[in-house]
């Protein structure tokens, strides 16, 4: 569970960084140039891919906390 949470946090950080760069490119005078368009497309794709990775990580069983045991529950081994 910790690794899923850590990877989600890392991906969210990367998304924030990419979003800042994307905002810079979209408001830049170079946004309409081939280089600007390529950078905007690349960053948009990376943001989308990272959001999909987060969604998958949050849906995985490892990201779901285990149900708490009831008090007094015993493990029985045969």
C-alpha cells in the first residue's frame, strides 16, 4: 500500500510540474510554432498518461487499505 501511495504522490508532483510547463507553453508567443505545438502536445500526453496511472494505482488491490480486524479475532491454523 505504501508504494502505491508513494507512486501516486510522485505522479501528482510530476503532473504539477508538467502543468506549469504546459501553461508556460500555451501562453508563450511560441505556442503557435511547430516547436511550441510539439511541446504542448507532448506535455498534454504526459499529463494524461500520468492521470491514467494514478487511476490504475488507486484501483489496484494494493492501494486499498485492509479491513481492520475485529477485536479478539484469532488466526486459526489447521
